[in-house]
C-alpha cells in the first residue's frame, strides 16, 4: 500500500549543520572565516598572494585551497609564510563543510585570526555549500562578461563582497564595471564592491584594509 | 556538476526517512527547487537516475521537481514576482526587496511502499508466514 511520508527537510541540511558547527567554533575562538569564489582564472590565487603578503605581521592567517588536481596554488600561497593546506577534491567541483572540517586543523593554530578558504574555481556549485564562513567574496575579472552576475545569480546572491580584478586590462575588452555592479546588485543590493589590479597594485590596499577591519572587529569582540 | 552531490544528499535524506517508516521501496520523491539555487532540474534528473541505478530501495522511483519562481516583498509595490533570475521587483525594478520564495532546495515528501509481509507483520505482530 503506497504511503506518503512528509519530509520537509533541506537537501543539504547535513552540510548546513556541519557549517553551523564550524561557525560556532570560529565564534568561540575569535576566528574570521573568508570563502573566496569565482570562475577559474579570475585571479583568486593572485589576489590572495597579494593579500597575504600585506597581512604579514598584522594578522595570523591560515589558508585552505581547493582544486580538482595539483598542489600548485598551495605552493604559490605558501610564499607569504602562513600555513597552507591544499584540498584536492579529485573531480568534485566545490568544497563542502566536511572537507573544511577534515583539513582545517592543519592550518588552524591556537592564535589563528583569519581562515581563508580559496574555493574551487566555479561560479555554480560552490554557491550551494555553506562552509561556515563569515564572509563570501566573489571575484569577477575584466576579461569576463560583465553580465556574469545575471547569468549566475545564485553565487552573486550569496556573496557579501565583489572584487573586480585585472582592472589594468580595462579598455582591452568590452567589460563595463558599472554594468557588472548593476547586474550584481540586482540580486544582492548591499554588495560591497572593490576594483583591483594585482599587477599595478591598484585598489589592493583598500581591499586589504577593509578585510582587516572586518577581521579585527570580530576578533576584538570575541576577546572581550 | 554538483547535481550529483545534491542527488546523493537527497537519497541519504530519503533513505533515512524510509528506514524510519519501515518502507521497502521508494516510489516517488517530491523536491522543491528555487530559481535562485542554480540547480539545473535536467542535470538533477540525470544525476538522480545515475545515483539510484543499482539501489533496490529506489528501483523505478521518480524524482518530481517543483520549480519555485522567485517571489519578493517590495517596500513600494508589496508582494509580487521578480524580474527573471533576480530579486528585483517586476513592477518597479527596485532590487531592495525581501525574498519570500525562490531559494528552496527541500525534500517535500516521499511516496513509499511497504512489503506486504512487513505490513502484515506490523499489523498482526511478527508472525512468520510462508
């Protein structure tokens, strides 16, 4: 005899529960967690290299970096001297909270203040998986379409900040930053926006200062 | 292609509920998927078929996906639809809205079958019948 069972449960409730546990842990320990997402090639690793260099001596940082294959990004990010752990997903197109929980102790010392998670390059799948972060930042480079926020609303909807990268290449493509921002704010009206170039250093200091302010606001309140 | 991970999570959720209810077979699953989730229903169907392929509990089962359009509450215009794939009010274009629907990724309910034997056992007590 067929029978209907009510379920009424979020599909990713297990991931969400684990992410919530991570979030409680970071709250107790006064750690700020940043989840960095974008298409492949938007410049996540390069922006993080520049960011980490500027955070030396200012914050204690740990870095997790996800890729389908290779440890290339971990090697690049380790140059700043902070602990880095590569998560090789072996084909999985996103990081999930289980992967973070499994690997985080390799980079989370007792004095950790900022945990940076560089997600797998992908504008679709990582949007669904909460990693327990305080802040999700999405990168969009000036050699991509400025309508990407309209094409991938899920990711831009769930991001708190947008960093437009490779601004030194503006004018070489039809990318219009104003149009990109307008599209993004159609799904996330309160999105905080930065425009940077790692090659000329334009805008990097402003981004790093803003990030540092977010981190210290949390670490200070946790220590009180 | 995170639809496979999502299909696996659906199976896990449903298998647990089916076990609690003493079900022997899942006939259909109703899933609600919001427009803002970036989950592709066709890819999800494909992944579901692949994930359930050799799973006796799910043999022949159907995944029924209800696609949920974005609905917003606009401070000027009130409740209504949004411009396609945005949270902007369809009436006035303002993105400063509150999202009421469109972010769902939920298992709604599931239709299951119990073995005649299991059903009889639970009705009459565990009497072995041949």
